[in-house]
């Protein structure tokens, strides 16, 4: 049996080869994509990885796949769309296409608007078994007169109580950068971390305490850190030994109660 709450310094395909079928409750990851991330020359075997994720995921489990596209030769690559279609081709449902919106993105050049967002695809193995939606207060609440037409064409009025809460939308807004994405200064030695709040929101939505969260590209360890803070088990793979050491320091600091969730 594979050891839980561990980061494996290896290709994620090697890690997944030791994970049993239908074992993982949720995957949260942001893979290296196009040429936007310097990953020290390592090769990303997308199709093999997607198939293994389907195998190890429990029925009802989800994969949250955070990805964007580079611009090459005057065109966006469209890699994110091709990946989404491949996930569907091998049996996943595209349960939700969420947006990770950056409130303060880096300016971009060229004849296009500044790139403010990345996709957060939610792929599910059949229907999601867990959904704990983040709620927000409705702008309008309290009682209201609702009308409907009767069998003889007359208008009838009925007082009803409006719901005071509703699910948030599928566009998630985050500020990014030093001291914002995380308070862990060491994390920024990794070239592309996602905000801790993003990991928190997705893990709290699609899993329950005691579930197992896997990140095949765990990088600086954000998924592991937030999973541990939320009383989930976790597994991570990371091919760069430098990034593994960063992640281990962050996770050890949680155990010592040094860091708090942003």
C-alpha cells in the first residue's frame, strides 16, 4: 500500500503505477503547460497521465485541472481545450468549467487584452459524489409576492420567503503575488504557485474530511498544505528535487504551527 501524506520525488506516472484502482477521492493540480513554465526541461506526458488519473480516481471523484495557454506565432495554442476534450474522450464528464480570475495579473504584450484568467476544469468520474458549495448572501431576501396564472386565466398571488443564501458563481477571484498567494516566502522559489485560497475553495467544495487528495505536479506543496489544514489525507508527486524540498519545508512548518492559512 502506498504511504499517505507523502511527496514522491519522481515522475507522477511512477507514483500512480503504485496507486490502486479507484483509490483517490480528488485530484487538484496545475500541470506544466506550453512554454509558460520553466520546468527544467522535464517532459509532460499528458495522455498517459490523464488515463492514469481516470484509473486511480474513485467513482464520483473529481479532477480540478488548472491550466492556460501560451501564445505562439501570433496565436494562442489551444492546449487547454485539447486537454479538456481528451479527458472527455477517455470517460470523464466535464462537470464544470470554472475560471480562476487574477485581480492583479502581470501585463502582457501583443495585439490582445491583458490575460486575466486561467481555466479550472472540473472533470468527474460519473457524477460527483461530494459537493459542498460555497454560499453567499443573496442581494435580495425576505418575503415577496409571487404570481401565477390560474386554470381560468386569473392571476393568483402567493407570499413566499426568498432564500437568503445562494451558491457562488463559477468565476473565482484571487489576488496573487508575494505575501498574497501565500505567506510562505520560500514558496516563491517555484515559478508558478497558485493561491492557497484557490486550493482551499476547491478542496472544501469537492471533498470531505478524511478523503484522499492527490496532486501529480505538487510543486511548492500548496495542495498538500491546504489538504492537511483541512484534515484530508494527501499524496504528491514532484519530479524536481528542488521543489520537493520547498514543499517539505512548508508542510513541516504547518506541523509546527508556524504558518496560517492566508
